[in-house]
């Protein structure tokens, strides 16, 4: 039996070429293959998901980018930070009498004669980064070895090798290759849609020389950027700020832009704005074969159980509550509200209301206590939630921070802001260092942006000539001395610790169980049966009669808490016991507020 002429991991382009040739042999017209995968996607789906090949594909991140070879199959998990529009390229061309394809490639593997028949196709460009605030425990350890070793270096020409010290860091080598030359001929196209002659020689890929184009938003640290090229996918499948896993062919070629000596090879013709293009020696390209949207569950290392068994869920809930209580200085009430807060999410929107959000403001914090309990709480959240962020709110921060994403029309790029966050992110804001001062126009705008995010779960994107509201789903926790005036939270809970204990490191098994619990039960559906509806309605009426200050927002919050209490026990229907628990939590909270 003859083996396959390609290896899915080492030679994915072999599968592309082979299936293309089979499609032509079966009678397919190469001019009609644009927007079709001619069977190659199904081939990779079978290898990745049916044959277990997904775990064999190396994960592209900052740790592995030095070792993964180009033109191999890789995985990249990231957030769509910017959508760069569409790109035209020569998808199929005739080599003498044989049709060949350039799909899923940057550079043609065979010469393209200027007079040969060519078919110009289209693909989408997405600028993606590692999810902002991604916790270290979510990262996949990729020790996949390809052909005995993943270590490699770019095949630089001898004169380039002589210029680079052998002891130089790999990324320094990449930076040293940042010689960018642009060519206006890249934008020239014949009226019949074919590339111009001047645009065909290898090395004339137009890239921007502005170094600001390559900067990645630095909220919590360094992120690995990736320019993902999407084929044959509806635009509705991918949206800004969505988190995806992209699986495809990696290209990371510094000579694509610097090697201009040999013109006997021909590149694919690109039709893209020079100000949009990112240098290939700084941002790897991934030609996507398969993509799938990720949720919090997908970032778990393992699931301790496959189904929601009530006694398991209750046991995990009790253990997690004990942990949160210890973190919060033995404040049991604060721990209960913290649990509900961590389980909250936006599950519906009605006009301006984000149903399901439950922002939390712990008051009675000082600069001293926040350095202890605030740090403990921040560490605990980081260990439980996949994407976490921290802001130390001061007048200077408000006056200088770039919170909202802004469109830069000079570079035609969306410049990321601090509040451009993935769905399910957690934002901890320390307000204890906020002292009296004067807010400038930027500070006033930033305070307004934070308030909009808290109240409506929306972020205003600044497109200079207009502003656009983008829906968000971010859990906000504020630590302050008194009730925050800048950030009016759904729940205000005075913090009353009774002990200051050093915390022991938690066993990995416990952490994994708690992560699974938080990611799973928060997705449970919820309903209130007719009998319980009457009980709830009667209680709301009685509460309104007892306190005329109560309004629709209070009742909405109670119903949200009822949903979360039920979910915390792994139940999908509100019970009388859990409704009573909600009322008791509210009573105890109001007692503290007095």
C-alpha cells in the first residue's frame, strides 16, 4: 500500500496541492474553485478531530515561535483585535499546461510566467493577538517535536549570516531584518483584473515602515501577534474581539521583504494597502484551514467530571466558598457575593439593559488593607478566571490612559485600548489610590467610558468622525474606601475581615475543579415555574410596600442573584430555598450598609 504523498503536520501544503490536482482530474474548472476548498478542509478535519491530530500540532506562542518551522501546521489561540479587510492574490495559475494553486501560501512554490493564465481570488485579513490578560494556567504546553527537532533558523543567505552574530537572540535576528522597501507597483492592476508585470517579482511585497504598526497592546504584558488569513468563510462567522483557535499553515519569512537580488522566482501578487501591511519578520502569517470559536471551557486543562452531578457540584461549591472566605479574611458574606459575581455573565440584552451582569463594589478598603486582601483577591481571581485585568485608578491614570480603541486613519489600523477585552474577562479596579485632583478632558472621557461599561456592558470605539458602541461582557469588581462615585456597581458590600492569614498554595486538583465549576455552571439555563413566580411577585410587592425607594433595578438585581444562586448549586430551576437565600443575603448586606 502506497503511503500519502504528504504529512499533515510537516507538509500541509502537500495536501492542498494533492487535493487540488484531484479536483482538476475529476473535471473541476479551476476558474470556479474560488471560495471552495475542493475537499482539503474535510481532509484536515478528519486528521485533526477524528484521528487525534490536533494534539500533535504545535501551538504558536511567544515560547514556541523560535522553534516552529515555516510551512508547517500550527495552532494559534487569540483574540481578533483588528479586521484589516480583504486581500487579492493569484489563487490559481497555469504552469505551461498544468494548473497550480497558491492557496494557503504567501509565495508561489513554482515560477509564474507573466504571460500565464491567472485567476485572482480573495481572502480576509485578521490581526489577532494572544487574548489580553490571559492567565498562564490556560496556555497549552507544546513540546511537539517535528522531524526530531523544532529548532531551526531562517535560511538566510551567506552575506546575511555573516552580518548576524551566531550568539544573537532569534528575535533580535528578526528585528535586524527589518529592512522594508515599498513599491507602488503593488497597487497597480491591469484593467482586466490581472497583476501588472512590475508586481510579480519576489521581494516586492509592500510593507509599512512605520514601527508603530507593529506595536501590540500592552495591558498586562507581551502578546504574540499573528496575521491570520481566512479563506471561504462567511463574514458573520468572525467578529471583533471574538476568541478563536486558528489552525493552519505558518509562514514567517524575513526574506519575503528583504531579498531583492534574485528575480527568477515569482511571488503571489498582493493587493493590499501598504499602510495596513505588517512586516513578515515581526508578525507571522497563518493561512487558516480551520477555525473554531473558544469559550472559557476550552481553556481548561482538564474537566474533573463530564456531567453535572448535584452532590459533586455542591461539594465543589462548598470548597470554593471556603477558599474565597479565607482569601477575604474570613468574611463569609463577602465570599458569598464574590461567588455570585464570578458566576455572572450577560446572557441577554433588552434595549439598554445587559441582563445577567452583576458588578460588585467592596467598600471599607484602605491603601493598607488593599495591599493585603486586594493582592490575595487578585491572585485568587487570576487562578480561577481565564482572562483577568487590573487597574489602579488614579487621577493621573484617568488623565493619560487610552481606554477606548481608536481608529488611526493614517495607518488604517484600529489602535487597541485597555477596554478592548475578550468576552468573559474580569476587571479588578483598585480605587483606594484615587485622591482629589483635576480631570482633564481625557480623564473625564475615560471616567465616562468606565461608567458606560459598568452600567451597560458596552465600550465606545472611537472612529474619529463617529463613535460606535460595541457590546461587552466583562465582570467588574471595585475595591474602594467608600461607595464609588465613578463606578456605580450593582452591589455595594462593606468589607469586614476578621483575620489576616497567609494563604497556602492550593492543590492543582482543587484549582482545576473550581475552574471547571465556574466555567460550566454559569452556562446553565434558568427558569422559574408558575408557583415560584407567584411567590417571587408577592415578595417583590411586599418589599416595595415596605421600602418605596426600591425600584426596577433592585428587583432586576434580585432576579439575577436568584438565577446565580440556583446555578451555583448546579440547578436550572429556582427553588423556594434558594429564593429565601437571596433575600437573606440582601438583608445581611443592608444591615452592613447601615
